[in-house]
C-alpha cells in the first residue's frame, strides 16, 4: 500500500512544507557554522516517518540514513563556497579523512544494533562545554596550540566518523570543536569542518543503503535501504541552494559575533540531545 498516497492532501502538504522549511534551516546552518544540519534533519524525518506509521522500528535508522544522503550536496556546496574565500585548511581534512571514512562504516554497521542515547548524552556535555567556552570567550580553554600528529588526527577522524554516522550529522560541529580546542581561529575551524560533511556523508549514506537492504520489505515506499528518496527530493535541493547564504553571513561577522552565534547554536544542540537522553 502506498502510505504517501493514502494521506489526506492537506496533511501531506503540511508535511512537505515542514520538510522545505527544514531544508532552508539546514542549508543556512551548513554555510554559517560549517555543519551539515543533521541535528535539524534527523528529528524532522523521524517525526515524519512516525507520523506516517511507516518503517515501524526503523524510524531512526531511516532518518539517519536519509540525513546523511541529504548532507552530501549541502556540504559540498558549503565547502566550495568556503574554499573560494581561502578559509579551508585542506591539510587538516586530508589528515582526518582515513579515520573518518573507517569510522563512518563502523557507525553505520552498528546503527541497527547500538543505542545512541548514551552517545547523545556525551555529545550534549561536550557541546555544552564548548558553548560555554565560546560564549564566555575563555581563550585559555584549549588542549594545545597545535593539532596532534598523524596518529592523533586519525583518532579524531575515527571518533568523528563513528559518532556522526550513528547520529546522522555531517560532523562539522565536532570538527569545529576540535580545531578551536587546539587554538585554531573560529572562521578557519568552521570553514574547514564544512568539508567533513562530504567525507562523512558519502560513505555513511552508502553504508546505510546496504544496511537497510535486508529490511527493504518493512520500509516505506520510495526508500532505498535506510535512505528515503522522497526526503532527499524535498530537502536536498533547498538546503543546497541556500548554503552560500550562510557562508556570506559567516564571513560578514566579526570573530566575536561568530563565536557567540556558534556558542548559542551549540547550546541549542546540546539541549536537544540532553532532553532526548533524559527522556529516552
């Protein structure tokens, strides 16, 4: 039965409008803070699938897989816009890449087996710490003045890949946090971390497609494994289109204003994950 066709037209239109609005928010966040917007996409899609009564028992996996697929074009567009302004440190992305890719595969494979609530709680605490650091401008809250060597960067990449794949986010938040903890400028941290979205989302989305194929019969129409094609069709074009707007906003702000904005964003994300952890 086609679940989408069975919905009232007004209800379907409201769901579509919600996805389009989320697409705009996702794109602006991707450009402004170097994040893929998964913190917005995942809860919206999970609510959508739950509302439709589709994919019972697999709502979160479907939301996470679809989020990663949507992040692909958004993060690539954001990275291109930041690179055009000369703000991206490609050496950092190259150092992170091997660990990130391996971590994505591990995270996607574990998604249907591992509960992510504890990871959300850990991330909520981590994001809150960095939010306080940015908001109160404590420059002394750093680990070191330099990023670690190859082993340390691979370890960071592995951590970013696993957590991001499990939670359906582009990894930009983690990347920005790590770079600022090592005393990198906030503009460079955000611009460089925008590239994490592409490194994470491509292998992550492919892994979620493969992981969901054995459950294809239980998933809603227009799904490919744990990726909803209708979710991509509604959100990806809009988020990709508006990503450069966020980039322009980021480069138009002073260092302090960007720190405060990013700090407030991290506080909101922390609150979102913390509430989900407490009420799991």
